[in-house]
């Protein structure tokens, strides 16, 4: 009973998120269009954070119910079932950040880098700076997934094909609704969806690093501001990886209770807040594009 009561806050956030999204897009003209667009971007980003909670078993014990909550593609670009599958591989099977094993890695292998034309190397290098990740990260991430899944489909993976067919049908229906009844145009909504994904790049930019020890690859960012809430406390990412089923509202207390243990465990991969990250990495890269632990 206690779990169900506590999970009501997650369910409430889901209802608020969808309510805000629908109200901003299809509600009365209570806000000027520029403000509607400005508010819609974090709402779309927040929906992805809620999808992440659903993947890890919240708010319901029933996985199918969580999937139904998370499925609507209001962020357009990423099919939720593919996000879920890749994210669970990232947690359960992968050598974190290794581009050959981790589908969420931003690194390239030495061979991939050597085979890139110069213009693509420049894109990847810019993408390793925070400003570049904000501008190019959604494009690079989406294209990489589409190309990888196209290869799976050509190889006869009908499950992936079905996922993309249903996703494209759902996105088409959503965009038709936006075009017919929305306060914003379809092109404007697509741009805002890109910006919503871009906002998420602030979180993913530092989540993992290449470190010889697996426990040293997940970051701790002691931020308690709006971005921490937008990302549902996943700035405490080492805590999330240590306890992946722990709900978003339990992460801060778990970290506070065992702070020194977590800092020792993740080898001091730590930042005080997102302001520090913007100061250090907006124009400067954190690490090389090529996976530093690549033996080739």
C-alpha cells in the first residue's frame, strides 16, 4: 500500500505532463504563441524523463501499463519500444560507454573514426562540446538509431520493422491533430520537439565517461535546481545505476545518506551543479570522440 501511495506522485506527474502538453497545443489562447512554444519545450523533454521512469517500473508494477503511459510519441523522433529496449541493454548487458556494446554510447571506435570523412569528423568533434551536443546531438542520435535499425530491418528483424511502422503511424496521427486543431503549425511543433530533445542532451552529455573500472563511468551532479527536477534526479546517475529500480523521488535521500560511499564508488566523477558544467564544457570538449579504452 505504501508503494502505491508513493507512486501516486509519479502518476500525477504523468497526468500533469500530458495535461500541459494538450492544454498548450489545443487549449484556449491563454498565452501568446511565443510563450506557448517556450513552455512546450521543457514539457516535451519532461515526457522523456517520465518515459525513463516507466522503463524502470514506475508508477505501476505492471510493465504493460507503464508502457501504455509512456508510448504516446509527443517527442516525435524516438519510438518508445526502441528506447526501452536499448536502455535496458545499457543497464543489464552492456559494458557502459563502450560503443561496441552500449547502444547509448556517444563514443566511436577507432575504426569508425578512421572511416569517417573529414566533414563528419568535424561534426562529431563539435558534438563533444556541450554547445555542439545541444545543436547536433538530437540529429546525430536520431540518424544513428535510424541507420542501425534500417540495418536490422534489412537483415529480417520484423520486430523492429513493426515498431517503426506503428511509431510512424502514431506520429502521423499526432501531426494531423496538430495541423487540424493545434495552436502551432506542424513545422513549428517539429522544431520544438527537436529543442525538447536538445534540452535532454544536457543530461546525457556527462552521464557516462570512459573509465577502466565500470563503477567509475557514471556521473554524480549535485544539482538541486530546475534541471534536476526536469531530469527527475537522474543527475545522480551513479545512484541510478547502482539502484536502477529506485524511483526518482528516492534518489536524493539515498545519495545524501551514502554520499561518501557513492563518491568513492564512482571514482570521484562529480560536479557540483549544471552551472559548473556549462562553464567548463560549453565550448570545450570533455573527452575525445574515439573511445579511449578501445584496444585497436
